[in-house]
């Protein structure tokens, strides 16, 4: 975290007073993302461990800004440490805005207009800025070519289809993959493909869309990105709105290329399929393989999209083995039930002092986790924190600024997430997690509170998971 503080001070000529992790930013990407602030001055700091990915994002960002596109300004960077700071575009994503402006299938005019603004900008990325982009920095591939498509399809096959237990004929499926790949590559594919053009990567800032997370961009076909946005799992856009927005996009695209709409639509739904398969592969890898259950909560939405495609779309090529496997997904009660209430699981989270015995498991199950936080920086050694606890703002700010604390928490949370998913699925009623430190007042309290927030956020869509927090030493102190 020190490198981000240094970059902030280097750019703004004042040190940051606060460094706060952004909730929900430690999951799929592997990056650490924080907000740094000094008074009213703020910036977003990013630590990423893949140099090529960081280099692509920085190069693309500067290129897009030269074309006047709404992306964050890069303030300072240190690629040798995988760090950069960028413009703070606030906290409201298009996904958040959609959730606040819908009632079931009904979207408010404001939500639809926000999407229309986003799709109107997309051709500028794909065509205008894509013409003179330096594709040599693309990572991991310079184009959405046969190799890229093969990676995505096998990602789906091995990390979702196989781990979900859906039977399939391996050779017949490979034959379909080859046919699908050949067909996809017959579409013009000399444009910029954003790769992850979806509602969580679009910020609404001052009422206008701004765009993030294009570091995986490469050359490819126009159809892929609009398919990514309109068939974005949890966004769950109604089919009529999807159709309207697709035509809005095509109307905007006419301003940049000589568009043959029939030719575009000839390939469009094949790209919808391949994008959904890529997303399912990601859900399977993070959810089934890495045991991060919140990634699986998008699966029922993807299945709903596959049901709609099966009922409404006839592809121009035959893919019998693939469509048969997708039909197996749709019929799976296990997959359909993901995210629905199951057996009630209570996660008991404690803080305690190692001067005394760890909390006893009253459920009779035994087991659980005991994490020793005594190796972490100790606020209790500083006079300014002695009378405070890990629930007080100054202590939280202090600990959140320590990279060792953030890494420790990430590792602990991943272990707990795995058990929560397993216990919930198997119908267990109780899981115990305890954090201990020297006095049971600062570090252990902070970690217990943060884990509780993390579990509630990650498992909020699962009514069968309840989180209860107790601070043993604070209770004795009357706090």
C-alpha cells in the first residue's frame, strides 16, 4: 500500500489521509483496489500482479482519452510494483443504477436511458479508437482468434459443464466447438473487442457513463461486446429491452461503418452463446473450483438466458452436442436451485484475547476456524488507540492502510467462504470462526467485524445463511 500512497503524494503534492478498500473489489480480478483521500481530493489506487495486464490498461486508457472517450484519467503509475492511481469516478455502476430503478421486469425510463447512453458510446471504442490502437500490448492475446475462442469454450467445458456433473460426448462436443469457431471467425473481426463490456464495468458519473476494465481488450468482432452487455447475467434485462437496445446500438454503429444489419444479425446470436459460455466457465472456476459461492449466484440468470435462446433463436449452423449439453444444464435442479434458500446455516464470528481460552463451540459440532492475528501490526501499542477498539473509525482506518492486514483478511475470508458454501450445501446448521489477538480489543475485533460484513455481502442472496458476531473481551469491558 505504501507505493500507492507515494504515487498519490507525488501527483497531488499531499499525502493521503485515508486509504479505504473498495468493497467487492477483491474477488474475481485478483487486484486490490482502494480509494485514497486527502480532504476532498480522492483517487482510486490499484495493485495488480500481472504486469502485462497493467500495461495494457494504462496504454489503452491513454489512447482512449486521446480519442475523447469517457475513461478514467491515469494520474501516476509504477509498473515495477504493479501500481497505478487513476481518477475516482464514484461508486455507482450501471448495475447498481439498474437495481435501484427497476421493479421486477419493469425498468424505469431513467434505467433504459442509462443503457442507451452506454450502447451509443460502444462503437466509438470498437471502430473510431480501434483503428489506431497499439494491439501489440494486448494480453493474453492480440485478437479474439481461434486460440482465444478455444480457451473460452474449453473453460466452459472443464470448469462448468464437467464440475456441474452434466454428461456430454467429448468428441461430439469438440466437433461442435470447431464448427462454432469457424462460423464465428467468418464475421468481420478487425475491430476493438472490449472483452468485458458489462454493467459492473460501467460507472455513472455526473449522469454520464464512464468505462473501466478493458485491459483484456483485443481485435475481434463487433457482435461480442453488445452481446456481453445485453445478456449480462444478473442484470437480467427483459427481452423487449434487449431488443430495443440492440437496435439502438446498430443505429449508432451506422455512423461509423457501412453496416449490413442482416449480416450482423447472422452472426450475432452465435456470439451471444459464446459469451454466455465464457461467463459460465468463469462462474464455475470461481464457484465450483475455487469455492467462492457468490460467483454461482449468477448461474440461474445465465440458464434463463439459455432457455430464451433455445425458445427464440435458430442458429445458422448445427450444434447438436452443444445444444444437448446446454439442455442438460437447463434441466439440472441443482443448478436451478443455486441462490435459493436451503438449510439454515448460522456463522458465529468471535473476537477474543489469547490471554484467555478461545470461545467454546456451543453447537456441539466442534471444528471451525481459529485465526491468530498477533502477527499483524498492533494499534494497541500506540497511545492514541489504547482506549479505542477495532470498531472505532481511527483504528479501522489504521488497519485498512496496512497491506499485511488486507492480505491476511483475504486469505482468511477465502478459507471461510469455502466452508460456508460446503456447510450450506450439506445442510449444516453452524460454523464457528474466531479471531484472536493479544488483548482482544483491536485487531481481532476489526477482523471479526470485517468478516461479518464480507459474509453478509457475499451471501446476501442466500437467505439460509445468517451471521452472528460476538466480541468476548468487549463484552467484559461493557463496550
